[in-house]
C-alpha cells in the first residue's frame, strides 16, 4: 500500500481506541496531541481523504479578530445624542477620582 503521507518516525506513535457513543464512534484524543494541534473541548475538525484513500483529520482553526481601540472608535459617530436623561451626567460634579 503506497502512502501519500509520510510518518515522522522520530515522534511517538500512539494507538487510540474507538468507543461507541450513541449511534457513532468516538476516539479519546490524548491531551498532549490535542495541545500540539491547539484544539480543546468543542474544537472543530474536518475529516478528509487523501488521494490514496486514507483518512486524515484536519483541525479547523478559528481565531477571533482582535481590534485596536482606534479601530473600534473609528466606527463610532462623533456626535452621540445622550438624550435628556443621560445628559444630566455631563452636568454632575466629580465625586471620586475621575479627574
């Protein structure tokens, strides 16, 4: 059988056991391998086939975009109508260390 994937023999090879979970099978993924893949509980992966028919599991990485304060403020209007009930805050004297 020809292999489309090369196995790194210098790294440990671990066997895992399939277990019946409802109508499906599940595998307990060792935590050291999960850390290498940067996956945690609830992470998503795709199961794909190589050209020789072997199955591979590919983690789907989802990174949340981090916005800078400048980016967030650029989306705001320069003029914000506070309305009469909120405008009273502007007239209040400082009561703590806010100045």
